[in-house]
């Protein structure tokens, strides 16, 4: 079973998410009501995915994402929130979130998102994708003003990057392109290096911003 930690300041919401995920045979192995507690729970429970609310009264979701990133924690984080503000979505993705869903999703959509992230993919709610793309292309570079210029990608690297942007995991990319999974991992590592990106999400953001992906 996929193992999940739920981070939300509302007890009733956490209990509701737990009950729903259990119906989908997803195991909730820990809960936290703010970012500080979340760091401890994630370290102890070692989940496959973290479900994270953004607006919490003490340490919020962005703070939590940044601390997880700074500590080198490579557990995928799915933001689950009521807020679809473009700036907030971008901030969460730049801080390391690999998925972003609104709380009006169905159980099937939530379960699919959790399993997608657990399998190494990414997922953003379709309702905010178009606005997000416009915001990415018109805003500052997601890797910061001091980042080196992006290096040109090969056609194969572009193929891999397009599938990364579509939420595919390494295994799914390997199947789609008839490659070994190890070869895909090598391509992804090279893409991150050439784009000066720290992770897959950041690489996609920069590629979209600079017109490498359209």
C-alpha cells in the first residue's frame, strides 16, 4: 500500500482525508497540524507521499516545503488546498511541491494523484494549468537571476522533458520511449544539470519560462 502523511491544521479535515484514502487502499501513516510537527512525523513515518495544506497558523505549507528541501528530503509533496491563487501555486512549485490539487477533488482524483506522485510523476489540477503557464512565462525565472544560462537540450532530452512535464514517472517514460529506466534516469540528471534546476518540477518551470517547452 502507498503510505501517506497528512498535514493540515484542521482535525476534521485530516480525519476525513484519512477515511477517504483508506477506502482507496492508501495507508495514512501519520498526521501533523503544522509544519514543525510535519518535519518530525515525516522523518519518523517515512511515507511515500506527503499531503500538505498551505495555509496553517504557525508554520505554513511553503515553510514546510522549504525545510524539507533544505534537509534533502526527497519525498514527493502533494499540495491539497482550497487556494488556487497563481502566485501561491508558483511559490509552492518553486519550493519543491510535485503536485497541486484543490480540495474539491473526488476521491478517485485524489487517489490517482497520490499514486502518480508515489510512482515518481507530477500532477497539477487542470483547472489552474493554463493560468499557471501564463504566469510562468511572464514572470521571473524560476531558478533565480544568478542561475547560469540554460544549455541546449538534445532531441532525446526534449522527449524526456516533455514526458516529465506531463507527469510521467521514469518507469512510464522508459516504457513510452522504449528505453531502459536507468537510461531515463541519466537523461533526467543531465536535463537538471543543463537547466540549472534542483529537481524535476524546477526543470519544467524553467523550460516553460524560457520557451524550451511550449
